């Protein structure tokens, strides 16, 4: 007797850890729903042509693509093979793609200028470890920009900022932003590594 996957498992395969047909469908939905937020975070980062940018959890690659048109080097770290393939199709050879997570980026110490992350902090298995890793790979003076669906966070945006501060980040700012359309309210955070 076969059993149907639970609704939670199906949602996870579509959006949390995209895989298979559900992952491909989820990737297309994410591309549509996250487009404005991805572009906003890239705009807020004010990327320069000589900067190296790390995008954690780029999903289908909209923010990765936008960043690759502005910065000198862009790296996408994504655990899902389905999403890495969508990023490859969207971005071609303008980006470097790696299997990994926010807690395991595969980047050297102080090797990136900017880190961007949209709608995946709620999926981090160990937020303190992820913030520590992102702090480690940023150059002194480097900046982190993070956005997440506020209703999906297990903490407030202020508690998220406290966790970033515990990892060593400074100049922390948090706010909410209402993306156009039917997308959920976004909790956003900007921080720097002291330099």
C-alpha cells in the first residue's frame, strides 16, 4: 500500500528544500512571488563593480541574476540541486554556484564584500552558526542584507538583529517592507562587519 506524502512534506519539497517536480513548480512560484523583494535587496546593497557578492539560498536565482549585472563576482550558495539548475539557466556563466548553506558557504575567511539573503533565514537549521559563518566570510566593512517573510520567522526582526549582533555584526537596522502585490510583509535587516 502506498501512502500520500503529508501536506508539510509536499510544501517542504516545493519551497523549503525544493526537489523533483514540486521543487521545479515551487521555484517558478518563488521567482514570481519574490521578484520585487529580490530586486529591492539588490538595490539596497548598492553593489559596486569591484565587489564580491555572496547570495545564500538564491532559489531560482532572480536576486543572483540582478547582482551579477552589477558586481564584479557573484557566488550563489544553494542546497537544492533543482534550484542550482534554475540559477544556471537564468544566470549562465556570470555566477559561481556551489552546493551549501548559510552555515556552510565554502568561502574563505574575509573573502566577500556583500551577503544577500532573501526568504531563507527561516530555513536555517542553526541561525547562530549561520550568522557566525556569514560574519567569518565577510571582509571588514562588509555588509549583510537579509529579508524574510515576517509571518514565517520564528523570532521577531529585533531578535534576529540581536542574533546577528551576537555574531559580531554592528550598525544593525531592521524594518518591515510591504512588497507590491499579494506577497507577505517582509522583515528586513542590514548590518556590517566592523572594519
